[in-house]
């Protein structure tokens, strides 16, 4: 004799679909007080009785993280992604009247710098192989998506929300993977899928140029690489790429050569820059260990400490 425990998202915003059969068959449904009213509608308040002592035809609704969730060896868990519902609810609370004044004042434009910063911090956590930072930075990037989607609900002319964003993404992924979600088309390799993705994207976007859709606000090396890649796929001869004597043309040519050779010029330059950064710091640290002011090193000092391990 024991109740079936159904674990809802932490803030109780939804019921897991897997719990529906148990709920339909239940003679009695109980819920912990902290669940949202809509989720616990029709349920009785749980008085704390040990779930193991409750009849087997009883269902107990608890939030993820509640101690009772651990008492059933096989509880009905919330669906994967339930934490995103919690995040959406928190973002809505922060933005709504009575929430946070700072969050309420933000616009798409004021949030731009945070979007760029968080993406670079995520990039660095991946470069560093830091799994703890990776998890945190993914959350920070997700926050930017949720924040912009919440701000978008207030637009007077073309409002949309997080569900519109997610639905649009689902439609895009399904539409561009017919070999997975529809019968009659096969893709054998990743290269085939890359080519097919481009074909489907061109048809979907009705693009007039091979470089339509390239984000010109991205870092210049990455931009040059993307333009070189797009035009190469369109059949542009390599000799038509920028090849003048100016620094911009030379940098573009180098980035294009790396990209078309199968490399990633942005990543290569970042790797070199970060290695240089580490070497500078090591030399300064070695000089400081010898009693020198690392902010007042001479050229000879730099040479002396440059190869310090």
C-alpha cells in the first residue's frame, strides 16, 4: 500500500504527461501546498501523511526537490525540459509589476551587450574544457533568450513570446531534417546533410544572394571566413577573393585560406591570442618573483623572462 508520487516542475507550473494514466485512475489526488493553483486544481491539500501509508489508488503531487519525491522508489518524474518552464515563470515574475525594477526597464537594445558577453563567456568555457563553467554559461545564454522573448510579448505591433520562439525552432528543425521526420528521403553522411540544409534554407528564405543571411556584426575574422565559405559553395573562383596589398585584404585572404582549407580562422586566432596572453602573464609573474615591477619592465627584462615556463 503506497500512493503514487507525481513529481511536477519545481515551481509546479505543469503536470507531466506520463502522470495522466495514474491521475485518471486515482480515487484521491493530494497536492503539496506550494504547487500552483492551476496545477493542483481539484486536489486536496496533503496533510503530511507518509505516502507509504496512503492507499495505492491515491496520487500525491509534489514539486521537484520536495523531500516526498524521494520516498517513492519509482515516482512519475517530470518531463525532460521541465526546468525551462521554471525559468520562464521566474523571468515572467521578474519582468511583471511587483518584480525587479532593473529587469522591467530593459529593452532588446539595452540587453545586446549582455548577449554578446554571455556568448563569449560560453565560448571560453568550452575552450577551457571547464564543465562547471559550461553548465553555468549555458544558463546565462538561456537567460538572454528568455529575457528577449519576455520583452517581445510587450511589443505593441508584433508581439510574440517564448512559445512562438520554441515553435518556430521546432518547425525549422523538422522542416530541415526531412530524412529524420519524413519518409522518402535519405541522407548518408554529415556532408550530405550540410549540403541539403543549405538547399532547404535557401528555398525557405527565398534568398537572392549566396551571402544573404550572413551576420555582418560578427567578429571580422569570422565574417571573412563565413563569406569565403558561402561564396565557395556558390562556385566563386578563389582568385576573386580580396587579394589587395592593404592589411584588410591580406587578413581576409588569410582567413579565407584557413576556412577553405578546412580550418577555423577565428578559433585559430583566439588560440594564438590566448597563448600569447598566458605567456605575457607568465613573464610578468616571473619578473615579480625576482622583485621587479611587472608594470615597468624594460625590453631586456621582457626578453629575459619571456621563455619562463
